[in-house]
C-alpha cells in the first residue's frame, strides 16, 4: 500500500506539468493569426442553387413556321429535323457569376460552341468577392435558344447564376486603345513595314536586277520617242522616292495630330502616348460610339487597335422618379455638344 502511494506521488507532478504544457500550447495556438476561410470548392455553388431552386418560367414561345412544301415535309419525316424558327436574331448580354477556379471558362465556352454560338465579346474579371468571378458574354441568337443555353450554363457545377441583361436597363461600356499614324494614309504601308517603331521605310539608290531591267526598258523606249534621258531619269527618281523633307514631316504631324486630338476630345477620349510618327488614343464609350470613332480615324491610318469587349452593369431605379420607365440609356436625349462634328 505504501509503495502504491509512493508511486502515485512520483507520477502526479509529471502529469500536472504535462497538462500545464498542453494547455499553454493550446493558448499559444489560439493566438496565432489565421487567414479567413475561403469557399471549399465549386460544390458550394451547387448547394446554393439547390436551396434557391424554384420552378423556372416557361421558355419563350416560338413563332409558328410557314407552311412547308412537300420536299421539306419529306425531309423532316426522313431525318426528323425540327421546323425552323422564325424568331429574329438579336444581341443578348449574359452576365455569369462563377467560381474563381481553373477550367470554368473552357466549360462555359464549350457549351456555347456546342450550340453553335459565336461569342461577339467576352470579358472575365474578379469581383468584390474573392471567390467569385464575373463573365460578361455578348452573343447573337433567338430568344428561345439563348434561354435554353442560359439554363444549361446555370446547371454547371462552378456556375452560381446566369442573368440575361438583354431587356434590362444597363450601363454598357467598352475600352479602346488605337494607334494612329500622324503621317497620313500615303505612308501607312511603309510604316507597317518599318518595324515596331512604325518609322516609314526609305528607298535606297541601289536597285534590284529586276528594277534595273525595267529602268533600262523605259529609257530605251523614251529614247526611241526622242525624250531626253536625263528627264526620264529625274521622273523615275521622283516616282520612286517617298522620303519626306523635314518641313513636310513637321507640317503633316502638326495637322494630323491636331485633327486626331479634336476627334478624341469630341468622343470623350484622350491621347495617352505620342511618338515620332504615331499616337495612341484611349476611349471608353458604348460600342456604337467606339465603332463611329474607328470609322472617323481610319482615313488617318490605323496601325493597331485593341478592344476589351462590352462590360455591363444594371442601373439602379430611383424610387418615385417621374418617367422612370420611359428613360433608357440608348434612347435618352444627347447633348449636341458631345456629338462628333458632322
């Protein structure tokens, strides 16, 4: 009995110290900062859709097709082809909220490609939520077919929601960066061949054997007609030479730069880079205004152009505002001072 008590007395301080160390380790572990918990995987979107699932509205009604001929009826019976729809094709804007993980874009584009849709523009960006990304897709199609595709996209596991902004009052913008020549359209081809600096290439006095043969033929022909050879030589050099004098270069640059700057200011754009022979203009506007600006600067000579695609965000209605339903972003009155010249 005494030995048992003695053994307990020997082991109890060690057990107490072990408990004390364990508790202190737990306290220290609680003080270690941990990053915020993120969404586990894309199945969270699936759980969300299961909790929020409601009965979807019926698909848009298709127009009745025209009366078919005997040949079309036999073809339909043989190959079981559905009758063609008479609904018009129009532009649709789809806004997708997806899980921020690899492979989502390929799955979304695969469904659209499988249904034969050509994506007019596609913008993918992160949102204010770390685990969510936003896709803005612009495509053309019939209402019923686009609605079927929208529901197929929503059934994907990493997709949280797909909204159709076609009939919604939205603000749409597109970013354009365009590099424009300030030498004029006559030297556009030479600038495109001049390399990254877009400097116009100059012709040297050395000619290829083919050019020498052509020159000799012209000289012989004019000699037979009685034309002086020096006059023919001067005419050939004037036709071949495309180099500009310094005064001509300064005059062209000043005139074209002033015209491009005026157009950019009228459309709300700005010049963000000026080089020796070209300028870069930045413009943020609706798609139709971007197209109009490109059409007006094309005569100057467009060296490069890059567009981001359409980004859309629904407008927030103002409660009690008069005529809220009658005001639209596309059909609102435009200030005449904001329109381009002409």
